[in-house]
C-alpha cells in the first residue's frame, strides 16, 4: 500500500500550483498537520464539517480543498465552529491541505480553465494583464446569444445562472472568474468584454452590469469551483498511486 506524509503531499502541490508566487487571502498548503501517514485522500470544495465527516467515513487521512481555514481578518482563536472542525481533524488523524488562488489560476486544472473548457470558451489572455498567474481570464467563442450561453452554463453546472442582460444579441468576448469575483466587472468592461461569468452577484453588480453594458452571469460560487479540487485529486492519484475520492457537498450559493 502506498503511503505519503502530509508534508510530502503539500510540497508536491505547492510546486505544481506555484503556490509561493501568489499573494492570497489565506495560507496555501498544509493548514492542519495531523502527522499521519496518508493512504487515502478526500478532495472537495470547502473544508466544512460535512466534508470532514465524509473523510472520517471513508477512512481518509488527508483532505485537499479549495476553501480552507485561517482567512485574513477572521478571529484567530480555535473556538466555536472552527475549533470543532480542527479538533475533529486532529482527533481522527486527518491533515488539511488547501489552495485558494493557485487553484483558480492554474492554466490546465484551475477552476477558470476548466470552466472555460466546459463552456467551449477559448482563453486568450488575462483579465488583469500584469498578473503573472491570472486569477481572471478573457475568453472568446463563436458568436452566441446570451440565452444560449445561459443554457450552456445551466447544462454544464446543473443550475440556471442569474443573468443580468445588457440587450446585446450576440456575445463573443467573455470575461470569467469563478467564485466571488463580481467586483471585477469594471475591469471586464475596461478590457472590452461583452459579458462576464462569475460565481456570485451583489446588489451593486446589477447596476454595474446595466451601466457598463455587459451581460453578467452569476453561476454560483460552489458550482463554478467544483472542478479544480477534483482535477488536482486526479493529478495526485496519478503521481503518487494513491486512492483519491472527490466528495461534493451540495451548496446552492
């Protein structure tokens, strides 16, 4: 049976995702080290209690996620919900490894790249051209009506996006950034995009889309970010010859 150490697993992921080159809102990499040899990995979007419970049921020793813990601005003490989560991990010998922006931006297994691929969009460049590892992208496609793009998103993600229409008949240049990137909408307009696909929408986003003349598609934070963690797990399974299982904890947001 193949076994690996948490630090060994994290180092491979760090290198593969170029994690050290990102200025992120949380620490990327090994967040909770249970110091237990790993024979099975669970991957998922968010390290919620339900995912931890699934890892326990699967007898896994590591969880690899997109949304981990210790975000900037959150209280540091391990009490309440966060304390229970970390305590459960440690009591069951489960290490937690998390990658936020590095898993959005990776050019082949990143959330943005895989969403674009699933929607038949061809990434042409960065939403912010100065970024070495673009967190948001600009893609092109054959001319498509907003209604048909909305249907394509719905078919791919299994949920209808909230669509703020601009009145355009066709779209060809589309910005995309998974998750909570709605405030990149002004940059999308500045870059001459016809539309912007992201996960979340705020009250202000509706007005911005109307005034900037962009079609905005809020496709769901969780729904747009289910693919990177799963793909990273497939890379880990192939590289280490270890069992990896993706667990999707339903989240309508």
